[in-house]
């Protein structure tokens, strides 16, 4: 039996029965919670806060019209009947629902051969997009990954590109002319750019331009996406003048035309780990711990060194994730951290 | 037709097992909208999502021998649809040797900010903060909110679906709730 008297805001907000009540449960829930609140008046504020949180996490479900669902049901029933029929009279080709992938498979070899091929299938690109304009120019090669696996290609300057499924890329058939090496992307790709300081490499994904000298990074920009993301693995890239470094991710909100710099969800070491690199500390001044962390992950950690001068850490953080390391350190020194503009900011009142 | 709605999943799974095609119809009708909403969060491509849902039900038919062993059909279907969609958009094998990007599959969760604003009569300033907070949630935080507060799965199912431990589910959820709590905190401390 749950003892709700011990529950804090988060506990309520996570509790199945509580959530059901907030999301419009039945009479029984109403009765139970009203009675409980009457008995525990001190918990009113906590319950109200938990309610606010649950209510603010509201999904806007897309309603699928019943007619559409019925049509889909019809298609599936057709397909399974057809399958059974084939089962009794085996035929060489297997049955595939939907024509999408079949068409894609047919054009695939053409694309691999590097032939200029204009997208004639289901047109998803709006005619005004930067991508469409570039793709229709005769001096460019368009590569379409219509398959369902990753496609690797090498550009004339020996930059290697891994193009995600459903993505398209256009580039000049040679990079000799022009001041920069320009690639137009619709979809998602990972680039390992061949260094050439005299001729910057640029990825143009609709509204945003990512410029690099030699590095590896990925860009995600599908026409239907509301954001464009640039994630850096090594080196440094410049996106419309904003510098992005490893473990950072720049998100561009297309509707508001705003950039936001964040950290990736699970930052990884930017330098290969050496066997003697451990993060075992005994009474270690926390500043040194932060500096080491910052060096390993290439992430800036901002703190007030005067306040932290007396804080020390005793822990083994070798195998923890980046955020868990931060959590443990902050707990140890009674501090909090915040992620701000792709950096970690430590808030602390100091240690005795 | 009405009595179809009242039958539990196990009833239709049994009929499926016995080789009745038509048992697929009430099951599809029951789960279509929630599967669609989960799948569309990963891809945004209506055509692709519909194709995937079709395939999931066709697979269910082809595996009807084992249909009776499915304990939670909803969980089974959500999982199958997720795998199918991720496979279709080619993300599972994407950047396979790159752990940094491996987990970076997107999750677009539509929050009804306008609805909340009107209902709660939020000030513009608070609405802007809510918007920013939600925009700052990671895709895993969005997915966990979707699974918990929309799909109403239990923590064990969420853990399996997201390929993390139950403890991580708890932690991730706790962390997400704390973020959201910060938005309302002033109100309760000062009020």
C-alpha cells in the first residue's frame, strides 16, 4: 500500500493512480483524492504543484479520421488474404505492401553510377527550397539514398560522406572552381571533411550554412523537420558565424529562426582514453576535477574558483557518464549545475 | 459491432491464432491512433508511418501461431512499430561506429502549449518559459513523457522499449519532472 503522506511533488507526478486522476479519472479517483486531501490538508500545495506538472505535459495527439483507419484496415486484410493465397500457390516474387520501396530499389543502381537523376517520385521538396534549385542545375550531381541503409560516398576532394536513408545530396561535379566546396543537403549526413584551408567546405541545408576547414560532423535537415541540427564529432565548425565544438549540438528552429546551442545527450571523450587515465580522486580539489573533465570532453565548465577553493572530491568517476559524473561531483560539494549555451555552469555557495 | 469493442485483446488474438483474418480489424481499430502518434514522433512522414503500421499487422498475422503468447498487445505493437519505423528511416545502422551519434534518433513530441496557455491563463512570460523548457528537453525525455503520460505504460515496459534499465527510467523521469517543476516553483513558494 502506498503511503502518499511521504510523497513529494515528483513522486505524485510519477504515480500511475495520481496521473489517472489528473487526466480525468473516474468517480472513484475523485472520491479517493478529495477524501485524502481532506485528511492531509498540509499536502494541498504539493498536490497542486504535481497537478500543474502533469497537466503541462500534455500531448497533442493527431486524430486519424475513422475513414482513413478503415482504409488502412482494408489494405491489411487484402494483403493477408493475398499472402494466404500465395502460400497455397507459391510464386517467385514475394508480396510487398506499398510501392514506395520497390520504386526506390529500381532507381538505386542508377544513382550509384553517379548519373544525374532528377527526383520524379513523390515530390516532397517545395519548389522554392534552396535544395531544389541546386538540384536542378546541370553542373551538379545529385545522389539520392532511396534504400533503407546508410550509403557511403566519396566526393571529388576525397571528403567521405555517409548519407542517411531518405536523404539527398547535390554537389558540383568538380570542386576546382569557386572559392568553397559546396554541398547541398536535404536529409541527414555525416561528413569527414578532407582538410583544405584554402577552400572551405560548406554544407548548405536550406536556411543554414555550415562551414568547416577539416573535421567530422553531421547535419540533419529533412524538408518536413521543424529543426536543423548540426552535431560536431571532432574539430570545429562554424554555422552562420556560430562556432560549434565537439559534444555540442546546434539546433536551428526553422519557425522562429533561432539558434540554440546545447550539449549532446551523452557526451563522449574527445581524446582517446589512455589506460592510465583514471578519474579516481581522494580529497582532490574540485577545480582540478572540473579541469580534467573539461579537457576529456572538450566541454567548458564555468565556476567561481574563489567559492570552490575549499571544495574537494573523493570518488571514483572513471566509468560514469558525463552527466552522472557532474551529478556526483555536485552532490559531493553541495552544488548545482545548469547547462547554458552548450556550457556547464556550476552554482555553489562554497564549502566549509 | 458494439460487442467487438468490449472483447478483450486476448479474445481477438485467439481468433487470429485460429486463422481468422478478420480478427485483425478490431485490433487495428483499437490501436491505430496510438500507434500512429508514437510512430509519427520518430519520422514525421505520414506515408512511411502508415506503411510501417500495415507491415506490423501483417507480421502479426504471419506470426499468429504465437499470437496467444502476447501478454500486452499494446506494448508488443508499440515496440514493433518503433523498430519498423527506425529501420525504415535507416537510423539503426546509421553511424554504427560512432557512439556519439548512435543514440541521436529524434523524437518529435508535440506539446499542446496553446491549449495549456488558454486553460491555465498563463502569462506570455510564463508561456515563453514553458516553451523554452520543452524545447530544451532531450529526445529521450520527450519519448519518456510520451510513453508515460500518453501511452500510460508502466516503468518496466518503458525501460524495455527504450532499451534502458527501470532505474534509468525512474531517474530520467525524475530529472524531467524536476525541470518542469522549476517553472511552477515560484508560484508555490511565493503563493
